[in-house]
């Protein structure tokens, strides 16, 4: 899990932050607005090699919603 997070952090650094350092330094609100737009693009439009060159949201729609899956979680029994 940590390797995935570290890889994502590297992607954000290389593909977004390195290109918007001046905005980060002088206008944090504008930086955050641009980051939100970039994250939306990243998850809805940018092809991902690991997902066979489709965006993550398309992968989720195609694969997770097409076949219903049962949850592995069990109800907890607590006494009040």
C-alpha cells in the first residue's frame, strides 16, 4: 500500500506541483483550485498504464458496477 501512495505522490509532484510552484508560493487558493481540476482530470480522463490505458473512473464503472459483489464485512454484534 505504501508503494502505491508513494508512486501517486511522485506523479502529483512531477505532473502538477513542479509545473505550478510559483502559484503554490504566491496564491495557495488558486493552487488548490488548479489541483482539484487536475485531480478530476487525472481520475476521469488521463489514461493509466496499469489499468490498460483507461482512466480510473472508467475502470470502476466498467468492472465494479457490472458484476455485483458481496461484501466480506460481517455485522457486528454489540450490546447497548
